[in-house]
């Protein structure tokens, strides 16, 4: 009996226990199960109109230290009415580098549909970056990845945690209990990985940030395809390799009707066997990379759609029974006639500021503002919102004197005009506003909108504390994030809402009957850049605007999500004024946003007149559709 070390892919090796060495004279053969699933829907949350499933077994053998020779067995393409088995009898080579897969080599030119099936499967074997080059930036870092769409900045997360304690606790299967596996996997680029641990490598990519994008499908085609983003998870333990990617795709036909496609690909190592024959001697001269034209990627769906589209009435879409809310989903009991315009989310908003004199005889003041935020889903990644019902009260705490602000004054302070919040997988991406919006009101809108900002994809991330780089109202800063999950069934029985129930998406890593609490502390001394003319200085006296006598000392926020509650708040502490002018005051600011209700909208969604784009950062530029600064 002996142990042989063999390469599975460029940075993963397998130590194989061999009791009959003569059976392994031709080397090992790695057996992978691969699955591709395409779900086509009229809307992101509707029932699928078409489901296509491709399954196969991929067998691979080391050809060189950086090459795998692979072939497929019995490619099954299934749609419930038309199952079929396809044959892909040719073999191919996968060429690796320390970053992952560089090229594919084939003996001849093959059809695009089959080539892209190969690409979709083998990309699951590619990490996409050299982890050794980013070891000082872990667990979360950005790196450029040669992705199927081009050269893309990708957010990587690398976490290691105990398999027994965390994998099972999160309701995932425990792969460590399987018997009979004769190998142990190692990650060469992570030599310090603990035994009996799981390494989860996450990747998130948005196509709009890619360069050298492949050209879209020819305009003469019946369907046009656009991939918006991709998320991946790769799990590696002592005896498990599993990788899955989900792409979000929009398809448009000649009638200009949009369809949403979920493209899910997965590969899992199920065994290592002795090869039965020598490697073939073939000439693999045809070299291709993992990139595809966006229109070519989904030829399989296009061809199937032409067959099945006649069976569906594409002009009628079911009323949404699941509704997108930021990073959560609200399950709502609906009457289709009442909900024909979709849902409207109602939030309570509080904005409080307390001013306390420090070196003078002024009075302690407390300004309290309350309002409602009304939001409606717009597209698959946005909310159309406006503020209303604003009330404000100013209190002289020193003399116990209260003064209400008139409605006329409130209309001058807080506008009810529309704005849109656009999201990406981390949280708030940018805002769309009227280009004539007042900058003071816009900064309040940004501070409120920021309460929806999670800042990181928590899918697969265990409880604990880690650092991220986050775009905030004060600038791009390092943020310490603490995540904790708690069972909440007993508490939820007391406050259960019969009208709706929040079911979080994987980005929050939350399951039903569970509460997640996210604490964030902004490191004000470690920001890539700061907002202009917002605060004069930050943290340990990082001076940004010397002429502004205002200092932000701390900024902490908290997000609480349960089955029936969404509450997000921020607390800021600092000073206003100066010692020299004897007008220094301690300032405490508190902003809280909480979900009050989900109800039926009463009218069609309105558009924003003269729309312009701005980031979440305070006082940032407002650009119109032509990219011209309007503020």
C-alpha cells in the first residue's frame, strides 16, 4: 500500500491511498458530476416558463503538471417534454496557470453550442486569481479575473471554517461523513489550511465593470442576450471539491419583451479511479479561451425557446407573489385585482441630532425629524422611492422649551420628489434623482438610502468579524463588519405579521425563523477618499476641509433582519465649532429606518423627470444621461 500525490487542477492536489499499484500504471482519472440549469421567466420572481437541465459526467486525467485531458460521458439535455441524450465524443485539454484556467485545446473546430457547454462546465475548475498574491488582503479582496465576458474586477472572499460545526449548522450537507474515499485534497496556494476544515472561495462579478467585453449577439438574431452579474462559490475540504456559479441574464426578443434567465452551473468531484488505458496521442491544435460572445452563450436556450414559446401567452404575466426588497424577499398574500400595480413598501424614518455645549454657556438642543419612506420595486435591481408625512420638532433641553416646525418650513426642508435606489450584490450601487434636486435634501436622501446598504455578500460567510472596503456617504472607507445569527422563533410568535413575511436571499445568509444582526464600524482613519465639504476632519484628526469646523469622530451602524422585521440605523458622534471661537459643541446624530408595512400600490409607477445619476457619497457629482455634471 502506498500514497501517491497527483494534480487535480493547477493548485489542488490529491494524496491517493493505493493498495494495488499495478492498477494505477496509467495514472488516475478524476470523475466529476456536472450540471447546467437554465430557468427562463417573464420576471425575476415569476414561475419559470422554461426549464432546461444539462447533466453529464466529466472524466479528466493529468496530461502534464499544468494540463488535464478531459472527456464527457452521456450528455443529457432535458426539458420535461423533450428529454434527449447527446453525444460529445471528442476530448479536450485544459491548460492551467497559477490564476486558473488559461485555455482549452481541442482536436478540431466544434459547434458553438457544444463549445459553450464545455466552457460553462470547466470554468468551475478555475479559481480565477493566484491566491498567493493576495494572501495579505484576505479574507476579502478585489482582483482582476479573465472571465468569460472579458477582463473583470471581481470581489473575492476566502474563508476557512470548521466543517462539522458550521456546514451542518447552516443546514448544508456534511461531506465529511462519507465512507470509502481513498484520497485527501490539498490546496497548494493555501498551505496553512487546517485539516478537517472547509475553504469557501466566493467570487462576485458585474459585467458593467468589465473591460474588453465580447461583442453582443448579431442584431439580426431573434433574441439578444445580456449577462449582468455572476456569483460563484467553490468549496474545498479534505475529501470534497464542489463549485457552483449563478449568472443573471436578460434576454430580449424582437417584440422587445424582456425575459430573465438564471444560468446555474455546478461541478463536483465524486471520485478518483485508476485509468484503464494510456493517454491518446492526438493533435490538439485548436486553441480557445473561456470567453464567449454574449449572444453565443445561450444558443441552447434560444433554440429551445423557438420551439416552446408558442405554448405560452407572453402578454400575460402572473402577479408577483414574491417581491424583491433590497436583500430580502417579502412573501405577501395578494388579491390580484388589488395588486395590479404591484407592492409598495412603507418605512418609518427617524433623524435625530443632539447638540451639547462643551466650552460655552449655550443651550443643549435636540432636533427630531420623523417621516415615511414609500418605495416600490423598479426592475430587478431598484426601488423607486419618495418621502412624505414629514414632522419636525426642535427642543431646547436646557430650558425645556419645545417648538414645532410649520408645514411650510418642512416643505422647504424635505421634498417629496421621486428618487431611485439601484442595488448590486453588496447593497446600494447608485441613485437616480432629478437633476434639479437641492444638494442639502439630496444628502439627506443619501443618508437614508445608505440604511439599505449591507456592504458585502454574506452568502457562505460564517458568524464573526472581518474587514471590508465600503462606499459610504462620507467616502470609501475600511469598515469592520460583525455578523451574528440568532434563533428567533419564540420572539417572532409575539410579533408575527399576517400580511407579509420576509424571506432573505442568500446574500444575507439567513434562513427562516432566524434573526441576523450586522454591526458595522467605519474606520475613519482609513478611507481611500472623503466626501468634499461634508466634515472638516475625521477620526484621529484627519483634516480634509480646514475651513470647516466640524469633526466626525465615530460612525457605527446596525442592521437587524428577522422574518417580520427590517431595521437599519446609524449613529455618528463628533463636534461642531472650535475651541478658539468658544463655540465647540458635541454632536450626536442618529438615523433609523424600519419597515412598517407592505401594501398594494394604487397607481402606475412614475418616471423621474430629467433623471441624473449620483453615487451614495455626500456632495458627489450629479451627472445627466449625457454624462454632463449638472451639480
